[in-house]
C-alpha cells in the first residue's frame, strides 16, 4: 500500500529531517562546543590569557545565546581581570537582509572588571586588546536593547603615591537602539561605589562617527577619593567632603575638525571640604559649601567659563612662623612629582574665566608668630567678592571684602590685586581696631603696659613687586586712635593718654621707608611726669631702651626712617607733674593745654614752630610756650619763650619748706623764660616776679639754706610787695659741668647771700649813696650829724620806701673811752671858761688853745677843784739842742703838763651812765630825724633800740651801725 511513495519523495522528507536534525544538533550541541574550543584558543593566541567559560547555551531556532561564568585571569597576580556572570544575546534573522548584525537584546548580568594602573603607568586591561590591529571598517551592529545589571568595577592606581582603590557596584546600564554606523538611541548608566558615591549617565551614543551627547551626574563623590587619584596634581590634601555635579555634554570625534567636547554644568557643588598641607595633622581650611554657577567647558576653545564661584562658611587657619614662612605657601606649594609639573604645564594652555568669586560668612584665623606677643586676628564674618575674569594671575583682578576683626574692628577693602606678584591697589578702611591686638608690632617697653586704645585707618594701599620701581608698600590716607592709655607696670598709674587722635594726609612708604603726615589733631592728651624718690624722671625709666632697639648715638643723629609732620594740634591737654623726691610730695598740673607744633621733621636742618597755651590750677593762671627748635638737634638751634602767670605760691610749699625752711602763706608767681641755643651755645633769660610773698610757719627741714630768708625776701620786695628778678644764664653745652638749673640756683643763692650779708650795698645798688648809711659817724661825745651822713641817710630812706617789708633799727650806743672822755672834756672846758680871758669864754675844746695857755688854765682849774697846786711830774727830756730850739723844748714841756692835767681832771669830771645814755639817745634821735626828714619813710618802720650792734671807732670817729630786719 506504500508503493505510491516514491524514493524521491522519501528523500524529500528524510533530507530535510536530517538537515533539521543536524541543524538542531549543531545549534544546541555544536555551537556551545565550538565556542568552548575557539574562544579560549583565540584569547590564548591573541591575548596570551586564559579564558574560562561556564555553560554555553545556544538556541538555533530563536538565535539566543547564553553564556555563564566568563572570566579572564591576570597571570601576574592570578586574579580575574574581567568576568561575567551571564551574557544573553538575542540575535535576529533580519540581519540577513539588513546587512548587519542585528540583536533584539543583549543582556550582561554581573559583569566585573578589575582595572589596575601599574606602577609603570600601564593599564592591565590594555592587554585585552588584540596585538594585531587591523585597519578594518567597523562592522554594522544593531542592538535594540543593551542592558547591564549588577555590574562591578574594581579600580586601583598603583602608579600614584597613595595607591588608591575604588569599587563601583552595582552598575546598571541600558542602551536603546544601538547602531555602530548611525546615531543610536538613548542609554542610561547608573553606578554606585562602596562609599555611596553615585554616577548617573544618560544620553545618546554613536560609534560612526564617534559621538555622544546627554546628561551626566555625580553625587556624593568623596573628596578623599578625588584626592587619592589626583594627589600628584593637587598642591594640598583633601581630607574630607563630598562633590556633586550635573550637566549636559556634547562629544564627537570629527575627522577633519578634531575632537569636540562641550560641557555645560547646571550643578557643581562641593560640601564640607577639608584642606590641609601635605603631612599636616589637621585641616587648615574647611569649606561647608562651594558652588560653581553655570560652568561651561569647551575643548575646541580650550576654555572653562564659570559665571560665579560661591563659597559659603569658609574657615581657614593661617600663620606666619617666626622665620617668616607662611603656612598658606605650604598649602599651595607645587606638587613634588614631575608628573604634576607636566600636567600643570599642559593645563596652562587652557583658559579659565570666572565672572566673580564670592565668599560669604567666612571665618579666617591668622596668627603672626614673628612678633612677641604673637598677634592673632579672627576675621569673621568675612565677605569677599572678586571679579576674576580670566584666571591669568599676572593680570589685576578687582576685589572687594568686608569683615569684622576679633569681634570688634570693622575692615573693608576695594581695589585690584595681581595674584602672581601680590601687587595690589586697594582702598582700605579699618575702624575700631583694639591696639592690644597689634601690641606685638609696637615698641616693647617692659615697664609700660597698653591699657586701651582703638585704631582706625582709611586710604589707598599700594603693593608693588620687588622688581617694580618705587616703594614696595605705600599708604595714603588718614588714621585715628581713640581712648588711648598707657600705664606704668610698677604702680598701674596712667602715663600717657588721649581721647582721640586724628592724622590726616598720612603718606607712608616702605623700601624706601618714609612717613609724612599733614595734620595731627590730638584731643584731651594727658601725660603724667614725675620725679621718683631716687630723683630720676619717670619718663627716662619708662622709656628705657626697648628690647631689640638701638638708640642713635647722639641727639643729632639721623634716624633710619625720615618722618615729617606738617602740623600737630593739641586741644584740652593735661600735663600732670609730681615730685616724689621731697616730703610732702609736690604736685602741679598744666591743664587746658592747646596749640600747635608745626613743621616737625627728622631732617637735621629742620626747624619746628611751637605755639602752646594752657593753665596751672585754673584758667586764671595761664601758661604760654612759643618759639622754634630743631626737633632732633635742639642743641643746634632753639629759640623758646615760656610764660607762667598768676601762679599761687603755696603750691610750692613742699620746696619752700625743704629748702627755705618756711612754708609759704601766700603769694603769686609770674615768670618769663627765654632760651636761645645756637650751635650748643646757650643764652637764657629768666624774668621772675613774685608778688606779695608771705612766709608761714617754719619747718624743721635739715636741707634748708643757712640764710635769713625772711630778711632777704623783705629786701627783695619793692614798695608794692613785688620781687622782680632778672637771672641771665650763658654757657656752652659742651662744658660737662654746665647745667642750666643748677646754675640758676647758684645765681639766686649768691644773690641772697649778697643781700643778707651786705643789705645796704643791695639798697645802694637801687639808690646810689644809700650804702654809706650802714655806718653813721659821730664825733666822740657828740650827737651832731655831718652833711654827708644826712645825705646818705636820706638816700637810705628812699631805698626803704620801695622795700616796705624792711624795718630799720637804730642803736642807742656810745663808745668807751672815747665818748666818756669827750663828755668829761666838755665839762672841763665849761669850767675853764671863767678862768680865762674874755675872748676865751666861748671855748668848746682844749685843742683851741696853744699848749702853754692850755697848761696854764688847766693848772688854775686843778687848783680850784683840788684846793692845791698841781704836783706836776717830771717832764720828759727835751730834745737835744741840735735837734730843736728852746721854744720847741718849752712847747713840748707844756704839752706834757697839759696832758697830765687833762687826765687828772677828766677823772675828776667823770660822766655818769645817764649822761652816756642821753648821748646815745640823742644820736639815735638825730639819725631818726635824718631818715624821716623827707616824709616818705613810714616812721613805724624805724625802731630805736638799745640792743643793736656795739659802735666802733674809726679815724677818731664813733661809728654807729644800723640794722635791717
């Protein structure tokens, strides 16, 4: 019944079945075996590697291929280089008429790659490329859907010092409508590292031409990761922080136009960054947030454009070490590796343009350890804005900044800075800067302490590079110092202070150094000057040579930095003076001190003009100081006049009590001083006027002068109670023994000694002839004044009229034996008168008679009084004949007899005490009458006393010495 089946029909059935069987067997069994045989062989021959394959499955009916457990090991470390858990490929029959390899789906599950950059810089995965590179066209491949799931990449860079490693897992990737010769569809790639860093990529891809565009985003990228892979290129170390960026890109390899890459970042933010120098133990800079606005990259133009860089909450620690090194220089130092230099050189071709850089809420701590004590500054909050433009550091960049320093001072700058050379042209304003914060920059006087003071400045600051002409630093503007006070460490007392000091027209330059100020205005300046118990000035002690300071060799030495001040104005100043070397202490104050000092300069030939005024105690005691001087060479030229008016003298009781031995009850002082110095030759004038000086109680001072001060001052006072002294001083400052005030005191002391030792000579110097009235001469036994005596007493009276405090004493004195004998002789003459001739009745003296008649009458008087003739003694031998005549011998005999008789009768007529007292009183009355004859001298100032100095005899006259009190 099967005869109808022909052989050809059987073949027609069997052959297809056989072919189907063979095809099926070849597909299900042969293809996997072929792959197991050829793939490892190819890898071994072409790559020199071992390929491991797991199960291979192929369905010849739907052309789906599945391979499990693919791995290629690295023979150098026996670890997989690449691996794949499973690959699934769904090949399409349409490839036959589409002239290409068409896949509906390619799925890679669990791919793994171990990428290592070896120490020599080679990449291990490069060994997976065929050694024989054939220049063949890319095959036409279509993949409707390509996906990667659960992927993982282990990356290590052993060519870098830190040998960083990073793992990305899981990696998810999808690609739609992939074409090797046409533009592909969209793809997505997602990857996450073991640290949570995420990579997202979306876009389109084309292999011919090679091109891609799309969007890329990276989030939570650890700054430490970036640093580990870029450590050789970065000058600093990134210790912490994360980076997020996202944007669009457009990439293409253009055969004739080169490679195109344009990137536009919509987001680029770094948070919680920590920067430190290599090897440092902690972060020097921390940044909570850095954002790059609208960042754009163009490979064709080799440019990076950023609209703005915004830095929020920057914190930085900076300092200058004692050797002058700056820690930020270490932070930004060039990387030590040559590779970094090469890359930096390549990067230098690129141009980076930044619209502006903004820093907000910054906090910078700076410490200057080059000074002692170290100066610390905290700049917070710091706001900075810079119009960067091109990041060419050789071009000026506009910058503005505002901050608060140490929580008190405010500061702002605005101008341009050249980062490459640190040249700058800035407008600077600083206000309320506590001077204690910059005390390390001020001269170090160990015995002084700065208690308070705030400084401010406003002006233009210019910094020039070392090779530029002109000063390296210059400042033009103004400065202010308020509430300034310096105290002495020893007693915590104020030394110098002022309420406010303004300096305008300030011009400072460094290299060369110079300082000029047009105007300085000091309000309420105060200085405390005193003499210490050991008789030294406190200023000399306080301003002893500071540490690290060498004073010039002489007052005329030229200082290193020239200084010029146009005008210094003082308002409401005070100078408090005290002398603690005496007990009780002396204190005086010059207040309301005001005026100007003009044209101050440190030039050797400079001359300053001084015009100051003030008051002692109150406004009724003015002080004026005017003149000119060479500030740093006063001994070359000085012409200064000082005037002190209406000063209450009891103020000086500590001095008068010690040196004069009396307190001052009242009085006023007016003095004018004038000092001229020309080439170290001094000519000084001291005009001192003391009004109504009255001494008070005596003191028990051991240092008082041994002079009758009361009498001296009485003699110095005029009729108005004024003492007017002119004390000139001249000398040379080259004389080591010459000191002005000791010379003045010696002159005054000499004057006082002269006055008290020769008061009549002092009065005579005022009224000529008065000096002769100190001694009044009388004939023995007489109270009659001669004309010369009357004239000298009249001149004395005139002199005393102008010295109302001086009293004169007239002693009632007689001199023995001259006055008693003279009075007795007067009695003898009166008794002799009746015994003589008529013409002898008017005798007044025995000397009016010749010797013979004198002897005759004396003999008669003797007989009358004694009742017997005188028994004359033998006369002296007469002169020899050859020497005298008889007449002469007779006269000599008469003289002898008369002398004997006179002596005998004087004893007989001896006067009593009452007669002598009457003579002394008569003489005093005569002197008193002569003194008061002019009617100008107050009689109450003339005293007749029995306690005066005893009279003396001179040239047969009795001299009465008058006294002054």
